[in-house]
């Protein structure tokens, strides 16, 4: 949020995903946030911490003005989520 004029811009949104809890509502909130405030080069990143074969990758809207990235990492969930948020310069983490 700009202190000068109150303009909101989201460039990077991170959503950790797992089967439980199901990520559908978090992803829906992320999509709405990017549709409302995302810049032309905004990215929605879905992060699964665990085995890549167990990742719940959802189908996202085909028509969107932002990019989507799906990544999988091993390790401890909290540590990996925070590390990814830092590496990606995430503006928002939605869970």
C-alpha cells in the first residue's frame, strides 16, 4: 500500500498448499487479490512442502493477467514457507 496515495499493488503472492487443509479457499482468495490488485507482471506461487508426487496442484483460471508458478520443496513446512517468501519477495502469504 502506497503511503503517498493508498494505491495497492501485489507483485508476488505465495500460497502454501497441501491436501489438508484443502487449498481451494486460499487459492480463490489469492486469485481474487491478484485480479483486484495484481500488476501486469504479478505472480501467484503455489508451494508444496513434501513429496512432489503428493502435491495438490489445482486448475487455475485460463484467462488471467498474472503468472502462476508451482514449486515443491523438502524440509520443515514453516521454515520452507518463510524461506520461499523471502526468496520470492512475496508481498502476501495466503493460507
